[in-house]
């Protein structure tokens, strides 16, 4: 995993710069993909008491420690969705249908998407910063010299924690979002809780839940791969750590958006 | 034991090592000195394949580490212990777990055996009382000593020391020197030490090499090094107030 400093000279012209950007991006994507593949390969080695303890610790950090912010964001996402769609539907006396609108949108898109954004910003950035600090303070080199694979030791526990916790947190977000929507329906739009949830049950399908959870699983992998790759390739001291943290959040957001769209396109078109 | 053959390395567009060649014999304490940025740590990193040369070869015993596959590299690295400049301790682990880390990951030893070995090595560096402390609770010197305990806990054949005394007070520096010297005298360990500290180099080294401008400009015993005719070596000695008057005699490490 040791990454040697780049030895590229100044690009000559605009085409040179463009070419370099393309090569650097592909190089980074390839490295990130390799880290993810290696981390998946090491998953079976996590089933020892000591390593499982480490995995559980990261699950705790990812899941339990993020519950507060997820609760607030999920509730308000559902409430905003209910209010916006409800006000429009009221013009056609269809406000009872906010049950379907809120629940389906939460399950298909907003649940996994909002959960992933929160986790990328909180847990992903923290992983990028932690591994980046370890990289610039030679701790990663120390692991390599002790023949301890940094991917197995550092990346796999975080990957497992994220790929397990993201779907679980998404279920939690979906439930709270729907509850938030139902509260707004009851207090602002005059839709009873029973009518809200009956309507939701009528049109929401199991597929919506499964596809949403599948997305959450993919987002977990993306956050782990991006954050660990950025951390493990950090250079140039504190500035490099800051850059790795910033890139983790930006790249995670971008890839989550693109992959979210592609998955929806794959399952619903 | 370790051999550099015409090793060249560029970093950031600059030639850091320029066809560097030298050989370190088994049981030696080989000290590499030089100005900041001379390529001392880069040289050290080539020995354990943290860097790969742009040209030339690095040998450890009969194995060419610069051209070995990853499995072979892992085997070669298992012969080494390394003390990093900043100790490179895992910040979330206490002293005990840091020292026990290589044992837990690679050796099929039970917890009692690991406990005993960890305590033994920590006693060597006089840190038995710090078992439960975290690196952030330790001073720079204590961190270095924990790093040293971790480097020797697997009883390696070769130990690399990157600036073992930098940033330490003179008393702690001499304690570290003693430990390095003891490793050679009592256990026959081959040591490679990178340092700015010529007093330390002269006290513990069996041979001293000076890197300057990417080249080895001097490679001699401490006695010969101190009487070197090379001007850069002479100014390096002068800068540390080491006199060349009369017969210089190596003083035993304290």
C-alpha cells in the first residue's frame, strides 16, 4: 500500500494538463478499486474474537454514534416531503396520498441517500482523517514493515462496519421519515395516521425496500473505499490530511449521486 | 548482510541517491550521517522496500529486496525491526498492545507468553510501569523507547533506527545509544542507524558513512572517520565541536 510520491514535471500545455487529469483520476479510481477488492477478500479473516471485536467497535462508531444526527435529519426529511407534496396534492383533494408519496420516496431514494450523505460527512471524513494521519506519521509504514497488511488491519473492519450499518441505518431513516411525514399529515394537512399508513401500505412494494437497502449497501462500500483510499494515499503532513478529508466528502457525495441514479435506472426503467 | 549496488533514486524531480553502493556486514552497527535532506531515511526505506530504487539493486542476505515479489518482501521484512523517527506507535492502542502487536499478528503464542515477552522488552527499555498508558500520555523519549521495544520484541536479525536520538535530551539520548550498543554486543544484531548526532554515531558505530549530494563521500571506522581528509566531513565534525587533534579513542557507550 505504500504509495511513492509522484514525479511528474510541469505539464507543457492545456492538452498536457487535461491528459494528466485523466490519468491521475483513472489511477486514483484504480487504486480505490484495488483497495476495495482487497478489503472484500480479507472479510473471511475477520472471524476471530479479536478482529470481530474491532469490527463491532467500528459498527458502534458508525451506527450508534450517528443515531442523533440521523434522527433529526430523517424526521425533517419526511416532514418536508409531506408538507411539499401535501400542499400540492391538496389542490386536487388528494392529500391522503402523501402516505404513498412520503413512504415510497423515503424507501426508494431519500432514506439511503440522506443516510449515506450523513455517514460520508461524519464517519467517512473521520476515516479519511484518521488513516491520513497514520500515513503521514509513518504508522502505515510501520504496519507494512511488521508485515501487517494495512488493508486487512485498517480497511476491512471499517468496510464491514459500513456495509452492514448503512442498510440498518437506512431502515431507521425510512421509519423516522415516514413518522415525520405522518405527523405533518395529521397536524398540517388533516390526514389521520391510519389513513396515512393505509395509503402507504397500498402502494409501497417490497421491491422499493429491497432496492433502497441495496443502494445503502453500495453506498457503504463507496464511502469505505473512498475514505480509506484518500487516507492511505495522503501526503505532505497536515495539509495532506486536510485534503484527504475534504476529498473524501466531495468524492463520496459525487459517487453516491451517480451510483444512486444508475441503480434507480437499472431497477425502475 | 545488506548490500547496495549502484542505487539511484529520484524524488520530487530531484536525484536523492546517485549510484550509491555499500555493504553492511553481519553484526555491524552501520551509521549513516549527513545533512538534512541528504537521503539518509530514503536509504533506510530501500532496505525494507518502502521505496523501490529507480536504478540499481538492494540485497538483504541472498535476497534482492528491490526485485522480490510481495510474498518474498514479507519474508525479508520479518527479519527486520524498525524504530521510526516519530516512533510510529498506533495512537489508539496502549503501550502493551503496541508492543504486542507484531506478536499477536504473526506468532502463534498464547496470551501469557505474549504478556511475558512484552514485559521483558519493556523492562529492557525501562518502561514496565507504562504498560497501560497511551502514546499521547508519553514524552518523546518514552515513545521512542516503546518504539524500540516493539522493534525488538520479535528478536529480529537486523534493526533499523531512523534518527533514534533526535529531539531527545542528552541523557535520554545516551540511554538509547546504550540500548543500541547492547543489541549488538549481547544479541549480535546488525544495526543500521540514521542520525545527525555525531557524538552518538562515534559512540555506537562500528562504521560510519556520510551521505552528501546523493553520494557516499566517506565510509570508515569511527577512528578513520574522525580523521577524514574530506572537507565536507571535516566541516560536519567541526559543526558538532568534535576535535581531530591528537589520537581519537572511542569511548565505551555509557
